[in-house]
C-alpha cells in the first residue's frame, strides 16, 4: 500500500461495481441495465443535433434538461438538479447534507455505495437491519437526526415501500434530510416527487440508467425544495461545474419526451419479470416480490454461488453477493423474453 495515500484512502473499502465483461456473446443480467436500446429519437438527436457543437462547453446548468424534467414531473426547474449519473448526484448530496457526529441512517442491506461515501467524506452512519421478510421498517428510523437514505424499491431486494409509509416517515423526521433513491421506481413503485412541496427536507433521486436505457450516458437527477437544490449547486460548482456533456443533455431531454417508447419498454420489462418470477418459482426458487427491473431470488436447497458459476459457464451473468444474510440469493436483471428463456433453460440443467 502506498505511503503517499491519505489515511482516508488507506482505510477505504471501495465500492465494487458489477462486472462489465470485455467479451461479447454473454447474456448480461448482472447490473440492472435495460435490455432495450434508447429511444430511436435519442439516437437521432445524438447523430444529428449535437456533434457539430462539441467544441463548445455545455451549459453548466443544463437548463433545457431541467425545464424538461420540471415539466414532466410538475415541479419548477429550480427544484431540479442533474448530474453525471445518480452515483454522482448521491456523492454530492452526501457532501451537502450529512456530517460527522450525527449518524446518517440506512438499511443494512441496501445500495453498497452509501457506506463508501460516508467513509470517504467522514460522515457517521448507522445501518438498520431489515425485517425478517427483507422489508424496511420505518419505525426503526424514528430517532434520526443526521439524515435518512434508502432506495425505493430497495436494492438488491427489489421490494418497494408504499407512498403513505414514506409520508408517515417524513412526518416523523423533519430535522434532517430524507433521501429516497428511486433508481428503480418506474418498474412498479410510487415516486415520492409528489411530496417535495410539502416536505422541504425531502430529496428524491432518480437515474436515466434503468428505465430510460441510458446507463452508458450517465445522467441522474434530484428533485426537492429549492433550498436543497441550492446546496447541491454549491457543492457541484466546487467540484465539477460541467457534469453533463452536450450529448448527454440532449439525449436525456429526448428520453423524457418520448413517453410512448418509455412506457412500452417499461411495460414489457414488467411482463417479462412476472413471467420470470413464475418460472423461477416452478424451479423451486423463493422470489422476493419485485417492483424493480430485477428479481432477488433464493434457490432453495441449492448453493447460490455455485449456481451463479453454473450460469456463467452457460454464458449468463447474474449478480451474487457474498455478504451476510443475502449470500443465498441471486440478483437477476430482467432482460428480453429470449434472454430469460435462456436463463430458465440453463437453470433446468443445474
Ligand atoms: N442507486 C441505486 C439503488 C442503484 O442500484 C444504482 C445503480 N447501481 C444507482 C443508484 C446508480 O445509478 P447510476 O449512477 O447509473 O445513475
């Protein structure tokens, strides 16, 4: 280990991203991307509208995209923040709102970037165990004074929380920022954006990486009270004042405008998820109820790590977490119907 590393970096256990294989021909069900390409209108705008202006800096405030998102969700552009993927939006909001001495609360089984950001930025945190059935119990979060963050639906469990329960949590917690990470919300959960005018400490984070097929583009957003967005802008301008390039901004605008294509892909993924769940259950899996574009499934009586390797041998990648309480599960992204049929066939051979 380098003597030049700072103590923080020496102590850091970095986030380990899901594998992005460098060989072709694999069925990739390991990082919750969409199996469908972006809207043809996105491809069109990239090819025709933006390329000739790449010598110029982009708009540092991504104003056109913010207007589009504001119109889409019925908020004002001043309530919208955008960044280079929701991972960057999350990093900036951790810096802006959470601190040492007042622990941030989040579920112990959740998005594994949260503890990494806490350690990197010197934020105290406390993880709260999930219930027996892998759901989040908001009653356990009543004492928060340093903030709360959770994904809805949760990752990697795929289980969503009803909006009424999120509102009850907000009624109990007015002292610190509550972040709802809605990376997977479009696949069946309810967005909390409708609550941002009522609760000035609520920040909702979303991404275009999943339901809008733009993981390779890196666009994420946050919606909340103007005051929270102002803080995020301060941090952003001190960090990277041009988070979105011209191509990303133009593509994201069209991805929000093409509602027909968006809802067609989403509906197809939900239908494929329901089919996959039923097939997995027939094969003896216990599948947690999913409101996401993936399922968290336990192969009863089989070793999950071995099964992940068996699938890999059949050129199918799924995600296995060697972590307490979830090491008996596989997280399987919902692909096309053909990909999921191949998965089921490969599992039958196990
Ligand atoms: N939040 C959650 C819960 C996620 O699973 C992911 C994807 N790994 C992200 C945020 C980040 O997504 P992106 O940076 O692609 O927007």
